[in-house]
């Protein structure tokens, strides 16, 4: 690790990580800065892999600042090997996968504070990971059963044709009877007239029933 009493003292020709600055890496409490080249190379590789900015909440910590914030006595921040990265613009699961892929080995998950600690120290992890939202399966749509088939009614034109044919047949039958009634005996004439009247009455009853069905 290379150490500088203030981040502004870092030579320009020494700094080779284009997406970060010495001020971002410096201690938040004292402005001192420590640079671990391997950790910085991995941080830049992670930035390249993600393709989106990395917001650092904390990087190097001086011993006095680490003590003031309650950091671990053997914290990797003291060695400039650790970074606390905000998840404000990252998916935590994808971020972890990318960080592991470029070589980070230590992981601390701080869901409540919305950041992940990554470092190049011993292989370990702590804290609670972000959990993916559970997907809910929607029930299948419910369809109403098709309506029961309605029996078809006889076509009115067929009924009309049948009724008309019956009426014509009745008239055709009554016509010859009445035309030849003068050649019959009085008794036969009475019988013929009564028969004709009954036939006409029957046709009238049939017509009335059909009219009721159509009403």
C-alpha cells in the first residue's frame, strides 16, 4: 500500500484508474489516502464490467477515523483493500456476481443501509442478502359455460303453408258437395250441409290454434 497524508498529494502520473479519483478513495474523516494497486485494479475492472457508475460510501480509512466510526480493528479498509458501494443504482444480486467475477473475495451485505462491502481480503461474507421479490402465479381465467341450446321452433312459413293447403283442400271438398246438393233428397241435402259446416268449423278451430301458437 502507498500512503499519502492528503489525497491532493497523489501524483497525476501515478493515478491510472479513469473512473475514480484520489478524493473518492481517501478517508472520509481525515482526507488521508492509501492506495492498494491490486484492489484498485479490481475496482476499475468491476466498473468496466457493470458499465454504470460506482458510488463509494467508504474506501480507505485512517486508524483514527476507523476507530471513530466503530470499524473492526483488523478492517480491510485500513489496508485500502475494501470498498463500501451504494446499491442506489445497482441490482445487488448482479453486483455481487460481477464483483466475484473480477476477483473480490470478501462480502458484507448491509440491506438496511443499502450498500455492499467488498474487499480483496480472506474469502468470507456476512450480513443478509437482498432477496428477489416473489413472483405470484395468477389463477387461470374463469369462463362462463356456454348457454344451453334453445330448441328451434317450427318455421312459421311452413305452418302457414300447411294451414293454407288444408283450407284449400276443405274448400275443394265442400264446393262439389254444395254444387250438387240440388240432385239429392231432402235428407241427403241436410246431411251434406251439416258435413260442410263441420268441415269449415274444423278448419276454423285449427286456424285459431295456430294463431295462439304464433302469438
